[in-house]
C-alpha cells in the first residue's frame, strides 16, 4: 500500500482489518448504448435473477 490508496476498514473481533480497494468510474448511460441483442440479454438475465434461476 502507498499513500493515497483507498482502503476498506472492517472490525473483526478486536482487530481492524484494512483492505485495499480500486475505484472504477461509472459511465453515464448517455455515453453508451446496448445493441438490441445486448438489451434482450440483459432483460433475460434480470428476469432470471428475479426468479432465482442463477447458475
């Protein structure tokens, strides 16, 4: 680790555990567009998640 790194702090028993993390910028929806096939796959995946049908 070095100065400026992002850390997650967690208490475990009587110890503080620090885990290094990486931040990823979120892309605004206005900057990307899924194809019709991509939109269909996302829609199907969300349905499967709601049904609990995950592999």
